[in-house]
C-alpha cells in the first residue's frame, strides 16, 4: 500500500546533508511447526498467522531442545512471536507451567499483555505484576496467573526477597523471557545480571531450571550480552527473513548561523517544520525527542503550523502522564486516529503503535542501535521515510559531514560487568537474605559472589552458608539504576516528591548549590545540598542559562591489566583511581555559551576506582608539538574528541565517560591521555575502547578534520562536561596528533 502522499519536495532544501535508500525485502516464511500444540496453531490462525519466519522457527527449535536463546533482529521482524511461541505451547500442554516475562518499561509490559490476551488461548492466564498493581490483586496474580509480566526492579524488591509467597511460580518456572535485552547494559545491566542470577538460584532451590528466552535489537555481541546477563551460554538467533518495506533515509542539518561558534537554527523548530509538512500530507509520523520538554515543544510548534482539524490528530507522549493517558494515546495510534505523535524514547521499544509512514529523530539518540529502533517505526504500510535532524552536538555534526560513518556502521556492543564489587556486594547481601549462600551457589551466583560473601561485613558464616545479619531486607537499600549505594536523593522542595538519585561521585558536579539540574527535560534550581543526609533540595526554574563546574582531577594507575602497541603509541588498559574536587562553577548563557558568572565553590574530594584506557604518545608522534602550552592543548582536545566518539564503539553515553590529559603524568613520566569509565568499578566501556582503539582514533581524527570552525567549537572539541571549562584546547594540533596516530594503525 502506497503512502497517502509523497515527501520528495520536502527533501530539496540546503539543510539536506545526505539522502539514501534502504531497499525493500520480500519475506520468506515456512509452515508452522508440526509439533506445535493444535490449540496454539488455532489461536494463531485466528490472527492470520499461518507460518513462521526463519528466526522464529529457529528459536522454536532451540526452545524445543531445551536451549536458552537470544533472538537479535531488526524492528518489526517478529521477535515477540519468537519468544511467545514456546511459552504458549507450554501453557497449552500444561496449564501449571509458569513463565516470567521481564520488560524494561511498564508500557511495554502492558502492550505485551494486551497482545497475549487477544490470542484467547484456552488456559492462558496472563497478568501484570508491577508497582501499579493494586495491593488486593497481587495475591490473585501470585496464585492464578501462569504468565506473569513484570520488570527487573519489581523482581528485585517485590518478588525475590519474598520468594516464599512465590513458591508455586518458582517451582513450576519453565521459561524466563527477557525482552529488549540491549537495554540492560552499563550499570543498569550489571545490576540486572545479578538479579537474574538470584532468580536462577531460587528457582533451583524450588526444583526448577528455567530456560531463558531473550530478545534484543541488533547488537554486535548478542551471545556475550546474554552470557553476561544470565550466566548461561545461549543459542544466538540472528537470521532475519521477515519482509521489509523500502525506506528513504534523510540526514537533515539545520542552517549554520555562526561557523566559528558552531551555532545553528533550532533542531526542535526544524523537526516541527518537517513534522507539520508530513502530517499535512496525511503521512502518519512519529518524532522522537531526547526529553519530555522537547517532545512537548515539538508538539506545540507543530500544532501551531497546521490547521485545527490536523492539530486535533496530534499528541505528545512522555513520562509524567498517567497510565490511563498513555494507554489512550497508544490506542489512538494503533487505531489510526492520530496522524502524529512527538515522543520520548518510551515509544522506541517494541510497543505496537500501528502502521507509520515517517519517523523523525531529533538528535542522535546515543547509539546506532537506538537510532535504527526509532527509524524502524517508519514504513510498515509501504515506503517509509526516516530522518535524523542534527543538533549542534559534535557527534551529530560528525555524522552530517560523514554520513557513511553512520549509515554503514555496525551496531555497537552492549557491555556490562555484574562482578563489579560495588554492584555485586549489595546483591550478595540480598541473596544471603533470600537464603544462605553456600559453595553450591557458585553455579548460579558465580565464584565472585562467594568470595565477596566471605568478606561482607553484614554476613556471618553458619553451617548452612553465609546468612544476613540485619533486620531489614537489603534489596530495599539500593536501586538497580545506580552503581553507588551512597547516592544523593533529589527532592522537590514544595511537594517533597523524589525526582531521582544521583551517584555520590557525580552529585557534587550536578546538584551542587546553585546548579541547574535537568530532570526529564525540565529545569530545577538546586537550593541546597545536605552532605550528611545526602539530599539535594530543588525547585522548578525557568532560566536562560545553565551551569558547568570546574574540577581539579587526579588519576593514579592502580594496576595495568593489558598492554599493546597501537596507533604508534604505548596503549594500556587497567584499573585507576580518580580523585575529583569541584572548585568553582560557571553560569553560561544557553543562547551563545557565553560566561555570565564564575562562582567559587569548594566541595569535598570524591575518589573512586574505575577502569581506564590510556596512551603515551612518543617523540615521533609529538614532533613539532612537544612545547608547552601547545602540547597540553593538543592532548586535551584529543581527549575530548575521543570521549565524543567512544559511544560509537560502546553502547554508552558521553556522560558515562571521563577523561584526563597531562603533559607529564607522575607515574608514566610521559605525556598521557586517560579515558575512563565514569562509574565506580567500571562496566566495560574503557575496555571496549582498548579493543577498538585503531578505529576509535581514526573516527576522532575525521571528527576534527571535518568541522568547519577554526579554533574549536561545541561541534568538535568543546565539551559540556569539561572539568577545566574548555580551557587549553588546541584543535589544530590535536588533529595533527590524531592523524599521525591514525596513519600508524
């Protein structure tokens, strides 16, 4: 079916940086398996499903032979049916068989529950168990449902510590579904890896050994991710024979206003212009924004540019709405009542939102995998259009100048480290509360957990194993979203509501007194920071400035774990300790980045151990640039460029990474550049940088070479998180250094 109208005339402006096309693909399917329950086959037939794509059939065969699997294919390729088919067959054959389904968002769990119930399979009793489940209904879910849909946070605090209430589930647990597995990376993924190990341990204690059925967006290391999450080797299913419509891809760069400052017209305004033009042609469009404020602004700007009848068919979708409001928007999308929706990444995941023609991404979402998830929403009823509207961010501008660096790039690898002691220790305590930790538990919790249990101050050895000495349940002490138990709570002054948590290592940089704190795109002014109570009190603010801290940073090498000669430099990976102290902060104008005020601020030192990659360029690399201050400017600018580009190689955000450059490090005695994990203990980001160092350096050199500015700007070497307030940056000399390194790869 062709879309209602074309868009060719929209893509003719000077803002169009690149236009490409992805060809259509004809789907290939095979018959439903002969050993599938007739009841399931009949239920599928009523939904018009009479065959399986190769990936669905391969997943079915893996499940039938008792294997766990991860299916990693593109958007709209039928991953949900791949993991749903085994659990439906189990229910049809044995209504007592239980399945636990984990989803990263409540919205996705709601959507999947709706899809399951629409099958009307006899004996299927699917129910959601999360923080929104009424107290009086929770007992019914525990005793009645054979497919329970929840999230890792609820499993962590609501199910595992109270496993005696869930004995029937654990005893009959056949399958554990982990949907959108690529979301579980970094700190969050490291926590979830421990939660799943605790689940496996308790299931074994109740006599079950469930298979794990994982589904993920396309990533570079699906088998490695599944092993890190579950502690089990799994079958990787990555063949994709699903049908795919042709898709046109446009990279859209807002007009450059000042080449030296790198300022451009508003990406939000550009996105709303495009969206207004598309929906006015009857094209169903979704626009992804990075914050709820941006989503609301795009909606408002778009509605102002179209007629009342079209405006009534537009809606924003973001966190902060009630579940009923979000469900209503989802229903209107599926039914085709809405022409356009501006959304945060809440709609990026596999929620069924019907057939869309166009998808607009405002700013690179952080990973190629996420971008392809967003673009995959377009073109489900015919030829689709996917647009990336660039911001002034350095990575966005890199893609505008070098489109193939984006379009031909493999998706990133997802990294996590469940054995990071700062993350593992609280889970060891939680596991000890759930049951004594004994030698046999190494098979599920891992050998590291037994080592940490023996050293844990709140556990005591008994004949049965290590047990919890406290009176509370330790799972309630920590969040899965933080790597530091000593987090600061951010509280809204007037209402007393908790907005979120920030790790102690980041608190002094982001929620110091006088800071502007951004929460879901909204501005808050930090009124006070209580160091003893670890509470930051904030109030809503509407200001045209932001804050940036100046920090003194020291890095000490604790252990070198790996070394190599790479890109003409001495390259190392290992453990380092980082000590930071905030000594001042700036108020900077949003409009042009100019400094409005510098305020002195002396906060306590914060030290943490993490992982880092570092290198020491030799004399040949520094020929002609070894004099101060050129040397320090080159190293500092190169460090910024490397930090900007590392998210292309590891699934992380620039804010997950720190760095330090020095003309003479006290341990190496040489000019040294460090790039380290910003999370205590590290979660694998720096090691990924070590493994892909040659490509990482080459990308960084191209970033600097392609930027049209002369001295450096936010589109290349200036960083919004620089502890030195972007002082001592020499773009030209940094480019010389990186190009010399790239030439030696």
